[in-house]
C-alpha cells in the first residue's frame, strides 16, 4: 500500500509543478498578438 501512496504523491507533485507557472502568469499582462504572416492576395488591388 505504501508504494501506491508514493506513486500518488509523485503524480500530485508533477501536476502541481506543471500548473504553478500557468497560475502565476495570470497576474502579468497578456502577450502581444502574433503578427499576421499570411496576406490576402485576393483582395489586394
């Protein structure tokens, strides 16, 4: 049974480690929108 608790603890640590950077970025300003690389050549005159 102790092996199951160790595996469960490792899984929780991995999930929290992956989620913490995502939670911290909410306080920062959003990144700028990506530049448009494709132009619509059909509508150009």
